[in-house]
């Protein structure tokens, strides 16, 4: 029977004992829980650490966990195991100032094995016979004190990762693909480091798909409505969509309500919110209506991507896609996993003459050059 101790850590003394325990371990499985589904900020609320024998659930709201975790996680001789680690790596970097040095990611490994489903729940069931509950999937992790069942649920995200990564990497080793996974692990760390904080300047209207087709005045009104919702959400420490769903906010902008009653009648808009804060939204929307055209802020233009590809480039891209698709079918992998269309486009734009030039392209992996580099080059230069 698989026995695994779980310890909740909320004091500095307990954290020092965790640090001493980790000093003897070559590998630790890590996951994070944040409050973004319920709270205004998606601040880090829990860090789960598992060794093969036990799990520690650390509370960063109760103590400074950084000095206890940083020595291990930033040591390139120690491996951090995660599942779909992109978001958690960003949380650790943003909230704790920790940059993970060496990574193994079970989602990446599963994708390179050609697994039919790469979610953690599916992989644990398929390979370990472990059933994971979804009971607290959308829990408020900023809640304190945390009930014991929530602590145990959080521990479930890491307690089986050691066994799972061994199973998946053994499968990769048998197929000669373990080096592929290790290159992808490193690329994921590089990507997180290169894009840290990049979302800070994103225009919030770009998160609304419908905004692309709206006129400039409506886009400006939507931006004002988002700012109104954001101020309320920050004051209440509540996730913005819990103040007013995106669809309701967009509907209010398009309806341009002139009264609290009209605002309350907007589909999905909470009448209580309309009565309490609606007058400020109506004032903001009226203010946008009064703006001269020159002061409107349109939907941001997409970054220039260069000249539109001509017929020869389009034909070359089609040939590369065909070569990529054949390789994907041969290897039993998803086409995007073998090579994304965007990377194929970069290859067409660069027109590399040989494998060395192909490997020099920023988004091309070494394993991709080894596996299908010859096919891509033949397809690229065929007339």
C-alpha cells in the first residue's frame, strides 16, 4: 500500500525542518495554488512539495517561504518535477523571486509519448491506477484556516508525480525520445524567463474577442467599463468576473443604459450591483459618448508581421506542413507537438540551406532537426 505523510507548514520552525529535509533529496515535485478564481489578485496561496515519501504543504500567506525553498529550487543539480509547469513557474518567479533551475514536466513528457490525454488526472489513472478528486478544483485557496480536506486535496497534485515521471520517462527512453523531453524542459524554463512580466502592459480590451469588430467609441467605452469593474474588484478583493461576467459587461457597453433600471435589466448583470455601483458605470459610459473622435482609443493594432507571403512562400509552407504531418503520423504525435505552424512559417521566411542553418533558428529544437530536418529541407527547396 502506498503510504505518504502530509504536513501543513505555517511557521518558520516548520519551514526550516522542511529545508533540512530537502537538503538530502535530489528531486522534489512542486505545485502551486493561487487565488485568482476567487480573489482580485492571483497571489500565491500554497506551495506543495513532495518527495517520494512525504508531502509538505507550505503556506506563503503565513510565512516567508522563499529562503527555505530558494536554495533547492535554484540548484541546477536538483530537479523540480511539475505537471504543466508554465503557470506555476511564473508564480514562483513573480511572488517568491524563485527561478527554477532544472525541470522535468510530466505534461511535456506525456505529449512526446503521444498520450491520448495529457491532463494529470487522466495520466494518474492510466499509468498508476490513481483516481484524483475534483472536489476542490475551484476552491478559494486564500481561505484561512484551510480545512484538512483541502490540504489533502492540494497534496494530491504532487504526491504521485515522482512515480509518474519515472513511468513516462522510462517510456520516452525506450522510444529514444528522452533527450527530446529534456530539451523541451529547458526551453520551457527559458520561455518563462524571457516572458516574465510581459502581460503587464496588455490592453484589457484584447481579452474580449468581440472588441476586435467594435467601433472606436465602443472600444473606448469597454475600456472604461473594465476599469470600473476593476476598481470594484480590487476594493472587494474579488476576481473581476465575479463582480460582473465579461458577457454582462460587454452587453452593458453595447446597450448604453441611461438609468439604473436599464442597467439592471441587462442580461447577466446583477441588479444589486447596478443599484450599488451602477451610477458610476453609467457616468463613465456617458463620458465616453461625449468624447470627440480624436480622443477615442481604438482597438490596438496587431504588430506588423512583415509582407504577406507570396505564392512561392505559400506553396513552400504547404509542402512543409505535408512533411510535418507525415512525420507526426509516423511517430504517433500531435502535429503541433512535432512542429507548430508558426515555426514552419519562420523556416520559410529564413530559407535555411542546410541542417546547421535550420538548427540556428530560434524556435527550432535540436530533436526536431534530427527527426525531420532532412524532410523539411527537401520539401523547402523542391520546385
